[in-house]
C-alpha cells in the first residue's frame, strides 16, 4: 500500500512539473497581447495624437462650440468636426 501511495505522489509531482514547464515555455515563446483598454503607453501618442486631441477638446468642449449654441452648420461647426476628425485619424495611424 505504501508503495502505491509513493508512486501516486511521484506521478502527481512529475505531472505537475511537466505542466509548469509547458506553461513557462509557452509564456516565453508565444506572443501575447493586452486586452483593449488596458493601461500602457502607445508609441507616438504624445508626438502625434496629443496636440490634435487638445485642439479637438478646445473646439468641442471648452466654450467655443458650446458658447456658440452648438451649431450643426457654419464655420464653428466645421472647425469642430475637422479637428475631431483629424484627431481620430491620428489615433488610427498611431495604432497601426
């Protein structure tokens, strides 16, 4: 009986070591990605995207478009739309 118990413990330990080796090997060789929305730096963000984001926020939120009554057409609405569009294009370029 003791012999069977020792063998079962040895086999269990051996299987555990094999599993750990497979997991560590996979972690070191298979590339992984982060889930969307996770924290992290995006290369090129501060150089390309941040200035366009600030300009977009300036025209959209900070009293320019809102103070003009949130118009759907006209010069102010066109500037607000183009700054927002340029910001979103820059995001797509940096992510690629």
